[in-house]
């Protein structure tokens, strides 16, 4: 068993697809297939269930993946730590986030503090962020919904109210607040399942024994106010958007009379992970810039 075999297995397990794993690894597909088969032979158990050309990680593979990702993450941490000790360049900080808007101020401060450090930022779902953290692809995740699990540490940065937006002239437009039950027959504009807006909407309705009637769903949350403004439906939006969208989108904003109708922005990282001096500065600046009362 060598490191190359483990990295090939990790890529195949991530994609559940030989061809996509080969593309990521930039190697020939037969090489990936042979390596995985040889690894399974060495371990004495199949790691994937195969049906024709389709493969799925089985229970043995899932258990093996947890340990492989832990081992590879430790090795990657060790390499970064030694590179920092040797003074091999200014380094790199990688961040995955559900929403990028709140990162702008943090990134500006970080670039001023560490001008030579390469920063890689990617937008990701909560499940993708969990996987990227466990495999050490990113140093931090900025999550807008609960992101917890074994080996993860987190710091709550800010909690903000989530409001209901309705089109001008809507029967609810003159109200200050509304209950979830009153929205049972309304059409909603929302994000796809997995995004924090949709997770919150589904949770609030499920608490009342209801399901929201979503007529438009996608990945472009920034388009929501415009879609509401033209009358397609109503939507949930974070309170911060009320300030930034006041002139651009003439919609009405109401409070939703429901417990826990807020978004919590949390910074998450791996427990016991090596964090470079640059990464530690990023974490410090995120806390200073995003926590209430900090500056």
C-alpha cells in the first residue's frame, strides 16, 4: 500500500466515478481502475459495489476512507509545516464558503496583512465543505448552517435575523410580521436543497407540519430579490441584504414570527490541524471583522 494508491482511492471515493477521478488526477482511466483493484486485493475486501460501469462506495470503503483522509490530511499538514519552517515562500490559505459576500472585508484586511500569501476561495455546499475540511483541501469553512462532526472545531462569528420579502402590492406588504402558518398557500423563491436558505425554509415549515410551495429554485441567491420584485413569489433573505438591496429591489420586508429564524455564520476548521502563521492571521481577522462589536 503506497501513498499514490491511497490518493487514487480517495479521488474515486469522492467522485464515485472512475473517469472523473482520472480527470482530477490527470492520469489514464485504466491506471486508476487497476490501482483501486490492486488496493482491494491487498486489503482483502471490496471497497466499492460495482453495477456495470457504475461504482458506489460500500461500508468497507466508507470506513477505509475515513482513515485514509485522516492519514493524508496529517501528511499534508506535515508538508506545509516543514515548508513554513524552511521558509519556502509566503504560503497559501484556502477557504470554502456557502456565501462569499461577508468575506470581502476579511479578504481585504488579510491581503493588506499578508500581501504575498496566495488565497484560494471557493463556494461550496455544507456537505462539500465537510468533505474538503476532512481531506485538508481547505484550511477553513465559512458556514451559514450547522457544520459539525468529529474532529471539527468552530467559532460562531455572527448571528443575524432572516426576514421575509414580498413583492410590492402583495397582501402581506403592509404587515410588520407574519406566521409560518399564514404562508402555507404562498409561492416561494428559494435556493436548491443543501443551501442554507432552503434548509431554513424547510425547517420552519416542517415545524408546523407543512411543506413550502417552491416555484423557483436555483443556486443564484443574489437573484432572489429581483424575482420576488416581479411577483414570482416570496422569499427568505438575511437582514444584511435589506441595507444593500434597499434601492435596487423595491420589495417589502417583514419579520417572520417563528423561533430560530436567523442565520448563524460560523468559521470551522479541523481539530489538531496545522495552521500556518498566515492561516492563523486569517482566522484572527475573520473574528475581528465579522464578530459583533469587533473591528
